[in-house]
C-alpha cells in the first residue's frame, strides 16, 4: 500500500508535511499559570514526553505507536493525539523505519513541554515531515 509519502517519493515533487501537536498536554489551571509559565505541570508527563522523544530519535516508532492510545489517555494528549496519528499514518505507520531528529531542546511552556522534531523517509529523503511536537 502506498502512503502519501511514498507517493511523493515516487514523483518529482518536493513536499513537506507539517504537524503541530501532541506530546502530553496538561496546561496549568488558570489560578496557577503565572507561577508555572516555565514549568511542566506534571513530572509524569515530562518523563513520558522525554521517553517518547528518545523512542523517536532511536527509531522505535512501532513501539511508540503501540503505546500511543495509553499515552494520549494518561498524558492528556490533545484531541486524542490525532495529529500525531495522522503524521505517522502519512509516514507509513509502523512500517516507517526512519528516526526523529530533534531540532531544538525540549522546553517548558505553560505547563506543557515543547520541541521541534523532523522525520524523513530513510530510503530517499524525498518526503520530510516536521512536527512541532508542542505539548501545549
């Protein structure tokens, strides 16, 4: 089955997929936001976010996808993490053999963790997916 990225790779087109979305997504309550603007609201969520980023960088995508429903449920994934699911669907889901490349360090904002990650197709590099894995 051809994925959107494999169709692009087979063409003469240059395409980038941009996804903005989810790691954990637990914002500070309004009464606490002033004191937490530069802090992650949950140690558990931060640890899971960092584990997910390690999995992406190490190319453990199929393993990540297996835990995606639990990650969305337990770490307040925005919109059920549909954006992340669509990104990996376009890349070929659990058949994707590439790795994520962190474009910046993970950092806090309003209780969530923020980062930019780039994924490329390993066989050609023709399709690049860049996700602003903003947890917030």
